[in-house]
């Protein structure tokens, strides 16, 4: 699915990366622990998280995360958004909780790892 | 890839604003040298974990890198508290990080195991009360 599909499924607001909504997203990973993201996410994933500090953007950059969606209406500060803009990582915010965000995306076919992609 | 490159970044403990910039720059350098994307990702992740460890625990330190056609070598050395029990620190989930570090999404005890997972070689030398030197190597032409 595309980032635009994800935006619609979650009724999300785009904070930065409006021009990249046609980006194809095939995997997702959710965590509030950045080391878990570094250890277990796969390349080109969508990151679903409740953390909004600049380290999330750094982690995403290092782990080749394609886009980030913040859950429960958590909006990052300007510094985080500015860094994401520089690194060209789209940021979205949804009102849904972590559980509901993951559930809705899973229901529409998004999976975490290739091995579970059935 | 035929060129060789080396350099260093100075790192300051507790400087969370700039934490990750050295690894980010290293990633950019590797990309500009057309290193394979999966190797770039492994090197960037290992470097980032080592950089975060230094920022979290040490007063200051350096990240030195050298990239040759054969391998990427990164040495992160710090003036810090040192690691009392390296074997224990290598255990997944073991961490001595304070709560405010955990609130930032770090300190879950995955840092060193994660460096080991991504590197082909890892050496750690540490003296309690003086500092730690961590060195990892990733080979560029290793058969998968």
C-alpha cells in the first residue's frame, strides 16, 4: 500500500512529506524502544511509534525507515519535524492508539517481516 | 569501490541534540562510496548504537573510521565510567541506563548485542573509571 493509503486508513495528518505520499510501504514495525527498531525492523519499513524526540528520526535514518507514524495524536516538536524534513522522512500523526493503528493496517494487509507476509 | 577514506568525529557526552550525527555522516560517506545498501545499513546501525552508548555513559570521546576496498573499521573510544562486566553487558536486555535514557527510547540492553549482530568482528577493551574502546569491522566482500 502507499503512504496515502495509510493516511486514509488511519485518518492521519501529514506533518511533513506531503510530496512523498505515493511512496510504497510493504512492511511495518512498531516500537517505543529505538534499539528494538535498530535490531528487528526491516529495511524500507513504516515505523509506528509513540516516541516523538529527534532520536526517532536519527534511528529511522540509520535503519532505512521509509516513514514514521505517531500514534495517539502525539505531535513531535518543531526540531523533530525539521530534522525529518532534512532527512526526507515523511511524518504522520493519527488519533488511534498503538493497538488500533497496528490492527487497522494489519487488517488491510500490511505485515512486519517477509516470513510472516501471508 | 576503489578509494580509501578515513576520518574522525568528536563526541560529547549527554549531547542528545547532536546524538546520531556522526553515524548519520558516516552513513552518507558510505553511500557516496557506493557501498552495498545492506552493508551501509549494518555499519550505520552498529555505529549509531556505539555512538549512543558514548553519549549516554561517557564524558567525551571519538569515533574514528577507515574505509578500504576490503572493510569498514570503526573505533569508538571514550573517557567514561568503563564497563565492569563486558560479558554481562553483552547480554540482551541487560542495561545500567537510568530512567530518563529509557524514556528517550534507549537503554533497553540491546546496544552491544546489536553491534555484535551487525558487525563481522567486535572488540571491546574497558577499564573501569577510565574509559572504553570499542572496535568493529565489517567486510565489504564477504561471501553471504
